[in-house]
């Protein structure tokens, strides 16, 4: 009698242990089941271009693709049951985020992925999918500011793990932002590192298409900026390229506004574009100033300032953009003795400094017509100390020249 009882007791213990073990382990296979079903749904529909970790390939359709709502609700119910058993985890929240992505509920997706990252802040796949959520919301809801956190999250994910999904999604985001040159480089990385042929083929196709767009854009830029006549012939195509045309116009066309009819027409057309489409009348107002020698010099100075600034010569740009020298009497004193330079300064450098000083003196004299130029013989830089009488005479002359009858 004792052996059968012991046998039944052991069977009961094993049964209870098996039930307990199944209860404890159930959430894990449940999460695996939900993940597999979500991948199946993505592979049967692919409602957006981005990928999540482990997503199967499917060509992106031309029309809208709707994932069955009842299936998503069923999967959410499985996650509810798993979380009641084992509590919320980064994994269950990630799967909820994917459900939200398939449903198009991007606010909820962002929320789920943020919560998941609190539980697992080092997860590169969570960072990637949070970036995807921001990118999809940016495009679907016209929220351009979302592209910044999308790029931040994807680049952070890429820094920790260069997976095929991270490379692909980053390239796609760069193209969408748009940063086409960076996108070209990223697509090349995808092509080199993608192990799945269909995904690699899509990356190649996207890169080729982007390359053609860049070539077409380059040709359009050439047509718009090659000459004023070329701009006038292609002005309707300018659209978002007006800043590039403006740069060319200020650098090369503006100084010829009063002397060349075709330059005048091109600048007036550009001014109308700025005023009508961008509500910015500054160029139109500038072109209304009557022609005169002073106006011609001012347009040339503006052009020189713009060109210098583009070349990084910011000091020269400031000088070129400064107001004209006022009409006041001017006397220029020039020393005749060389600078007292330290013995460590090479002779060639001293000669260069001397030449620059002489050139600057000539420029100063040229600021006003009939400016007296007085050489203080025997003086170095401090003329007022060595020859104060010469300075006093110069001041008297300046006062006389400023009299009203002058």
C-alpha cells in the first residue's frame, strides 16, 4: 500500500511543479509568439518604409496598407495577460510600441518606447525604434521638429550597434530630412553590410534614385546660376533654390545692375520672387535707389562684402560693408623712420610690415579728394611727440578746410 501512495504523491508533486514552471515560463513564449506574429504582419503588409530589429523583407507597396485591427487587439490582449503574470518589461513595452507603429498611433509608440528605455537604457534596438516612431510621426503629422529626436535616437543606436536595420533606417532618415549627400554615404554603407539580398537590392535602388535626383538638382542649379539670361529662362524652376540664386546674384550680378539690361531684368525678377513668395522686399527696395556714382559704388561694396563673407574673410567683409567715409576734412601724417622692431623679428617680416603700412597710408589718403599728405621727416610712429609743431599746423589746416565757405 505504501508504494502506490508514494508513487501518487510523487506524481502529484511533479504535476504541481510542472504547472508552476509553466506558469513562471509562460510570459516568455507568449512574448515570442507576439513578436513572431508582429513580424508576420509587417512581412505581409509593410505599412511604412522603416524597419525594426528582425523585421522580414517585403517590398514597399504603392498604396496604403492596413493591418487588421482585430489582430492587433488580440496581440495586445496577449501582452496584457503576460504582464499580469510577470509585470511589465522592456520587451513587452517594445512589442506594444510595434503594435502602435503598425496601427499608426505614433504618440503611443513614442510613449511605450520611452518607458521601455527607462527599464533598459542601453538597448540599441529600443533607441532605433524610438527614432522610427519620431520619424513616422514627423512625416504623418507634419511635425518637422520630430526629425531632430529621430536623428538623435538613431545615431545613438548606430553608435552602439551597426546592425543592418540601424544602417538602413538612418540612411532613410537622412534622405527624408533631407540631407541627400549624407544619405548617399549611408546607403553605400547599407549596400556593403546588408546580408539579406532583397534588403540590399532595395538599398541599391534607393541610392540610385537619390543619385539621379542629385544630378538633376545639380543641372537645375547650373541652369539657374550660369548667367542672368539662363536664370530668366529657368526662373519658374527655382522653387526652393532661391537662396543659391541669391548668392550668385549678389556676388556677380549686382554690380552690373545699372549697366547691363539683362542683369537688371534678372535681379528685378529675383526681387519679385523674394517679395511675392517669401514676403521679403529688401532687394526690391534696394533696386529702387536711383542710379548714381555713389549708388554704383555701394552696390559694388555690397557685392564685395558678400563675396568676402562667403570665403571666410569676415574682417574684409566688415570693411566692405561699412558706411562710406564721411565728407570731413582730413590730414594724413606719415613717418619717415622705420618701426622699432624686436631683434627676433626676421628682416623679411619687417619689410612686409613696412609695405603694408605704406599701402594703408595710400588708402587713407584716397578716402577723400584733395587730402593733404604730410611727411614728418625724422619721425617714427609718434609724430605728435617728435614734431608737435607739424601736427599743430595740420590741425589748423583741417579747421580751415572745414569752414562753411569750403
